[in-house]
C-alpha cells in the first residue's frame, strides 16, 4: 500500500520537476539562502564522490558508524523502487508526509529547481530537523564540481571511490583527465580526502590534480586486501581485519568495503565492532542473489537469480570477474539507458553468457530499445528480445542448473525488485 503511494508521489514530482540534469549551483544556493542556510546546520557532513562504488562505500560506512552507536543521516541516489529510500534519518527512512511537507516549504521560495536539486534540499531540511546526529553521509550526483551536493567548505571527510570514463557527455574535452578534474578540482582544502583503489593511469591523474590541495590525503596504497581461501583480509599498518560475508560477492565491492573500513578506523570505530558488522552488510541491487519473491517463484529451485545494476565498463568488468568463478551455465537479461556505451559494455561478457535476452526498462524514457540491444549483443553472443522480465524468466527456465543474471541498469534492477 505505502509503496504504491510512494511510486505515485515520485511520478507526480517527475511531472512537476525537470529530470534533466542542469549543472549549476546557483539555483540550489539561492533556495537554501532564502531558507536560512540549513546546510550549515548539518554536523560533520561527509561527501562520497566517484563514478562507481559510491553506494556500497557509503552503506558500509553507515553500518560501521551505526554499530559504533553513532547517529547517521544519509542521502543516496538513485532509489531502486521507493523514493523514501534516498533519505535515511537516524533509525528510519523519511515518510511521505515529510517529503510533502519539505517540498511545500521549498516551493514557497518560488524558485525553480531540477528534481535532483529538490531531493538535495529535502534531505538537508530533513537532516537538519534530526536531533543528536553525529555524521551526515551524502552521495554526490553527477561529477561534483557543480553538483547540488557540493555545499560544504570544510566537510568531515571527502571519500573518492573508483573513477572511470563515465558521463563523458557532460565534459569538454571528453577525456578521463577532465572527468577527474570535474570530480576533484573543487574538493575542500581543509578536510581528509580518502581515495579508493584506481587504475594506474587514473591514479596518476588524481595525484596530479590533488598535489596543490592542502587537505590530508589517504590513498588505497595505505592498506591492502588479500584473498585467503574462503575470506578476504584487510590490513593496514595498525591492524588486520578478516572479512567474512555471505552477501558481498565481487572484488569491486570488497575494495569499497575496505575503503570504508579505513575511514571507520580513522573515525575511532573499534576493530571488533567492524568485524561484527561486516556479515550484516548488504548492498541492494549490487551483485545480489534473490532467494524469494514473485519473480523467483517463476524459476525452478535449481536455478539461481542474480541482479546487478552495473552500467559502466568498470562495473561490467567487476561483474564479469565474479561470474567467471561460477561453475554452472549463465544466462543474461539485459536492459540499459541510452547515454551509456552498450557495445563496449556487453563485449565485456563475450565468453560468459550462453544467451542474453534484451528488454526495455519499464517506465524509463531514456531506455535503449530492446531491438537495438539485441543487435548489439548478437555481435558477441546469442541474443533475443523479450517484452518483459516475467517472459524472460519463463523463457530461460528449464531443468538445467543455471544462474540467470539481470543487469545493465539500476533502473531495471529497481523495477525487478519492485515486481519481485
């Protein structure tokens, strides 16, 4: 019941606010100025910035800080199926009533905002109204320089996750250097900057951009992750932490977890608290097995259903590495947004899928047509288009032991979780 109200509210906001991204901090700053600078009342804001891995890094850190009895608010995007999930307030998600209340307050300024800017303002007002908060964790939207979350001169920390060649349509020239520049050139000069594991070329660019930055910088070379038989081991100069998890499957996600461990340790979270929290961590829609639900019931018990919202070349490689470790046949169900690189993306899975079924992402105007995806996929593997996820699952289901992977877009994964 509540979910259908949440979906209706989101659709209503989509009609009233532009979904087009318009990178400019002027509008949101004007609104916040009229509302009395509420962003300045948020204690210890932490920006999470990057191309991939922002959500899993932020979620891990949230788990660790909460296990250490700290009160947290978080702002993340996109939501998978429920708009309330973008806003975590201490021990609960925001209510629909609160979203409406804050929207009304923001609209009283009479100033136009994009949809993402509206959500940023809702988060700030909701977080400000919480009592006894220790940290406010904020996931950046696009790039960062002119993103509506770039609002704090001296945040508690700025965490840089994996940066790669994504969102190149938004930068001139379309180079990795310019992408790094947009993400890093406006970082605070008075904070601690944490930098995740990067490709060697990206790391060189990052270091050259950050040489003039006066903030303390902590690179991933200051800690390590090692695979030991059936678990991973985090290690830095001061301590070792075994990583035991039944829900975190890929190397990329383990690297994001490791970065959060380092931040949590620096924030005074005890080693034992971290060890106990790790098995509880789950990343919804990120290399996640679905064990029950309406869609899972369309499959036989010998068939596994795996979902992953990967949509960049880097995250495709991460999923590919994990799928390579599986023994049984693997089939894919693929949907994707128009502004991605579908040919390079699907090429990453050349030797993995026995067959791929392509579909349109429901209720998503930027979805690439299933027919186009099919033609792209056919260059590398057997492919066929289908009308919807239910048809795809029924078509692939048989007595054969297999893993069926739904992938290519967080919007597609959100739809799958909603239907399940």
